[in-house]
């Protein structure tokens, strides 16, 4: 049984290669147990494994999830905007560094 997932796509951020976190979800019964944090930490480790892989991440975060991302070092870089099928969002970014605290 899958209890969580995260998808990343190689994209661009301000004209440079970057990974876009396109979606992340955790089963309701497993929320608040650290799975989201663990999935993002695993992604960080994969990105750090190869020095040629871009280490910039960005996403369109649902407004209610902003606090979660901020605790992991993400920064809001846009005004709130509406995605018609998903509600209010903001754009967030984070640079992966070898000494990042997670």
C-alpha cells in the first residue's frame, strides 16, 4: 500500500535548470507523521549525490502547506494566485546545499 508520493520534473527557474516539485501527497491517516519531510529529505540526498544535477527546487505550493515548506527552508517568492482546479497557491523555492538543515 502506498502512503505517500512526490514527483519532480526537470524544468527551469529564472532561465536556469531546476527541479520542479510537481506534486506531493500523503494518505490522510499518515499525515503529521514525518513522511512528507522524509520524502523531501530523500530527494535532497539524491540531488546531492551528483554534482551535475541542478540543486534548485521550486514549486507551486498550496497556501495551507506554506508553513510546512517554510520549516524545511523553502521561501515564498510570489503573491498568492489561484489554480482553478486546486485553489490558492504561492510559488516557493529552495536551494539544496550540502550543509542544509532538514
